[in-house]
């Protein structure tokens, strides 16, 4: 089968490093990131492959892959990397680049979660779970799906138990460093837009 020729291009790496730095160029493909990642089963590219494609400048492939959206930002990869490549942070930056480029997320419910999470962060610096979870379920269509499958009762029961045990707060509260959070978010936005 004929193989597609890859034409290496440094532009994507330069863009990302200007927004980071993420130290992606230090990657020597040891795969420690991938071997520790808990969600590789749902990825179409492994984390080390994303880094390799970034180094080769394969912008379209990287911005259209599922992996950047499936990444749970757990930072296991970043912690394990012997070269201090900031993989989790780079995945976040790639998400923002994909959104800015108008590249549709293949799993829209993940994009909905991402947008809602950032909105909560801008408002209070934290997520107010008591409204966040039901709002997400409605907006993403999860509630409709669970309603049809009769699975909504389990969620309701779980939500009630968490509220009862104090795992969900009843009153929305903002964090003390709200101004710092706003500055961080606005700087992150500016950096991604100017790259
Ligand atoms: S752990 Fe670090 S050096 Fe190893 S493949 Fe992943 S990014 Fe590259
Ligand atoms: S941050 Fe993302 S890529 Fe890294 S280990 Fe966690 S889920 Fe995998």
C-alpha cells in the first residue's frame, strides 16, 4: 500500500512554543507518556504520536484528532516525561487552536463540557457542581439519552447522595483569587489568538 509522504514543517511547533513553552522538541519518543495514560483506549493517536506529529508540523492531523479532546488533563504524562515535556498543557493548547480554527470536535459533548467548565471558571474560579452537572446533561443531550434508556434515576440517586454527604455544595461560592484566575484566562486566550 502506498504511504503518504510527510513534509516536515516547523511552523506548528513554533506557534505552540510561543504559547507555552511546552518543550515538545525535547521529546525522544520513549513513550513513557503513552504507557502511563489512563485513556489511551479511547484515543485515535497516542500522546507520543501527537508530540511526534507536532514536531513534524502535521497541523491538520493533530487538530482533527480525537486524542486532544479525550485527554482528561490528569497530567500523568507530564509527570512521567523524563524530558519535562508539558504534554497535558500542550493538549489543552491544541484544543483551543482547533476551536479557533473552526475545526469541529468529533465528540461535541466533550466540547460542551469544555466550554461550560471554562465559563464556570471565569465566573467563580471553580465549578458549582449542583448546577453544572444537570446543565451539562441537558445541553449535551445526555439527559435525553439517559431518559430514554431509563438510566436517569441512577444519576438522580447519585446526585442526591453526593449532596447529602456534602460532596456537592448547595450555595455557589467564588474562590478568593478570582482576579488572578481572570488574568490567567485572559492571558491564555491572548496567547492562543496571537499564535
Ligand atoms: S514521555 Fe516525554 S520524551 Fe517520552 S515520548 Fe512522551 S513526551 Fe516524548
Ligand atoms: S493528561 Fe491526557 S494525555 Fe496525559 S496522561 Fe492524562 S489523559 Fe493521558
